[in-house]
C-alpha cells in the first residue's frame, strides 16, 4: 500500500470512529458524509470541519437577524467544535469560534440567555428565570459546552434552567487553563455565581468522573447523572491517542499521568448522598478505562443503565438514555415527571 493510500485509509477510519459522536452532537449525517468523503489524511479533517463551520457563518450573515441566522450559528458552533476533536493545529482558534457562534446563536434565539464566567469556568445559563431547578452540564476530556446541545434542549423542554459550561482545560478555556481533578471546587463557584441553593449535575465522558466526584463532595448537588464516565483510569493501559489528548489538556505527559492516577471513585462513591443515574454503552470499551458499573453499585442511591448497542457518549443510542436522564433531573429537582 502506498503512503497516500495508507493516509486515506487512516482518514477513513478516523471519520468512521467520529461518526456517532458527530451525529450525536447534532450535525446532519448526510452533510457529515459529504464533508468527510474522500479526505486524504487525518490532518485534513480539522480544516474540513472548520470550513464547514465558516460556511454556516456565511449563511447566518446572509440570513440577517432572524431565527434562521440563529440556527445557522448553532450549526456553525457544532462544526467548529468537531474541528477541535481532530489533530488540528488551529484547535484553540476553532474552540473560540465555536464559543462565539454559540453566543451569537443564543443572542438571536434566546435573548434571555446569560453568559456566566468565573475562576476556572465559563458558560451559558439558559431557561426561564423562575425555573424550579437548575442543571449544570459538565463536559469531558475533549468535549465542550457546544457538544451537548440536544441534552440541554431536553432539559429545557422539561422547564429546567441549564448551565452548560467549560471548565479548566475544556472548550474555550483549553488555551489558557489545564485539567484539574478538584472539579468540585469549580462547580462550587458555579453554584455561587448562579445564585441557586441546589443543582442537578450531568457529566459526560470524563465529565462523568467530575460529576460523581462533585456529587460526593458538594452538598448542593441533589441529583446527578453520568454518561460514559470512567470509574477508574489506568495510564499505562490507555490508548496512545487518549494519552496524547490528556497530555495536551493537562499540561504535559507527567501532569497527565498524575491526573489519570487520581481518577478513581472507589473511595468517593459511597459518599454520594444524591440519587445517581449511571449510563454506559456496552460497546464503549477503551483499554485502561473502567466503566461506571462499580460507581452505580457503590453509590448509596445509584442506579445503572447499560445500553447494549451504545458506544462512547451513546451518540448512536440517544433515545435509550437521553429522555431518562432528563426525566430523572426533572423529577429530582421539581418533583414532576418528564
């Protein structure tokens, strides 16, 4: 096989691996195929995704100050975020563009949305001012607030307020901060800034660890859910691409190894007093990652939802878990069913 053919084959494998995550983010599957068809190398993916995002920015400009413009900006945010998931030298710029596009979209579609920032966090508070409950959505290793718009929509539809955030080393903050295990301190500052006395918490991927840890240590968490969150990490067994991403986000290989060594919920799980729903996909098998079943078993009020066909983040199985997570949050925070 020639070097050119090998590069194209690796690109096709990368595109296929990202498929359910991309469609779970909310991009059109047919457009994803058009954008990625025939890419010559993995290095071409980031620029292709960013170009698509810029295309949606142009559509938004052409649409003026309209709902259509806001919808185009939301789609631009998704595509710019996808660019950050590829090995792309301009990833930090793409994260900034995703952040700006989301802000522009909410200005048009939800004028009441409010940007809230503080030490180690930034994000958007959405939903009614008199909402009976607030849910904080926590992203993971390379995810960001722009990735989980469908989850936010499901929570908003149930009358909840939603704060979708970037924390240290995440999203738009990745260029200036690094991952830290003490995420409960960040969420504590979020709760203070939001001015509420209790929250629900949903963490996705590595955000599941952050959410579970926070639920154990922050008493204002009254309900929590994790989606594809790790119970424990073993640095030596993690795949090289995961170690590389973690090194980038944590500030170097040594810092990443130290961070991974602290991802272990065995001692904290029994301290989670709030109801906890742990969601896993049975096809989510990553060397060095222990999935969430032990967390659900050790938490006093834990329950476990394992989706047989679900992959990482269960982008291929949203109907099997997303409504249940949203309903659980609504019931815990408002006393009402979904």
